[in-house]
C-alpha cells in the first residue's frame, strides 16, 4: 500500500513538473511561432498556426543591422565575465582560506547590494558616464555589468572554494609555491566545475541585462537587449518583427546553454555531496 502511494506521489510530482515546464516554455514557443507570421497575423489575435514566412527575419537582418548589436552583446557579456572573474577569484580565495571575523559581514554586505533597485543609482552612474566619456561605449557597459554581477560571482566562487581542503594549499606553500602559483596552478584546476558554472551564469546574466544597456547606450554600443527595445515606436509595436528580433537575440544563449548544460549542472552541484 505504501509503495503504491509512493508511486502515485512520484507520478503526481512528475505531472506537476511537466505542467510548470510547459508554462515556462510556452511564451518562448509562442514568440518563435509569432516570428514566422506576417504583421497582420501577429496582431489579429491568438493563433498557433503561422504562415511560416521569413519576411520578419529578413527585414530585421537587412534594415536593422542585427550583426552590430550581436557583436556588442558578445563583447560586453564576455568582457564583463572575464573582468569579474579576475576580481572575484582572488577575493573569494582570500575570504575562503584566510577568513577574518568580518568575512561574513562583508559577504552579506556584498549580497545586500543586489537587493537595491537599479534605478536608485541610475542618476549618479549616468552623470559619471557623461563626464568620463563612457556613455554609449562597450567598455562602460563592461564595467557596469561587471560591478552589478560581481557579488553573485564572489558568493558562488566562495562557496566552491570552501569545499576544497585547505591542506592542499598548505602543502603547495610548503613546496615553495607563490601566491600566484597557488591560485593559478593549484586552486583554479581543482575548482574548474565551479568556475565554469559561474562563468556561464555570469554570461547569461550579462547577455540578458536590459535596464543598464537601454539607459547607458544609444547606437554605438547597444547590445541585443537594447536592439529589441528599438522595435517599440510611436506607431505601436511591430509584433512579428519584435518576435523575430527576440528569437535572434535569445538563440545564441539558448544554444550555449544547451551544449553546456552538463557542465553547468555539474558546477552548480559541485561540493554538494561529499
């Protein structure tokens, strides 16, 4: 009897999981379907059977210069991630292996900065960008997105580094390893799954960021998130073109996530089971 109840419970949870997954996936599916419609079909109402035209994709590619914001997204996402790792790895190492009585307070303070609304610091950052010439530049967005995602990167790396036995680093020091050698040749190889998952997550966060990219760019450094927002006009929204642009914007990150999902899951569960 108990086994039957357990089986029914598992089936119920499986069905519930599929329902939630379909609810999450449906907006993406409908966006893809809408991208193959004409503008008249897109605004005519709910319809799951498009005419399968590629006109919207052609127009987005030819008239709106998709390649430029795509390259901006790549440079900004990769640049902010690399810069964040260069700062976060030494910081997480110091807090994981040389903690002080204020380490937990520092970590909580860093995490608390993510709870602050971004609009609260928009004006000072906007003025700083204007006066330093960083407005509408790739380097400006790289710096901002690195700072915005840095608390999460430090927290994740700190968690992974805590799972590495400190005795290994002590043995490296006894063998004459310098601080740089200890981090590069001992710590980093052992934490590759955690670093890889942190890297992937930061790339996704930077790629999907829209608030700062819209506020701090116009044309030169506008990534795909700002590119999508440009389809809103006084005449209204062009739903088919907007959907096509959205699909073209999310496709690279979806493909990357699909091929790296094993590494991402492995990194997120790194140290969970001893």
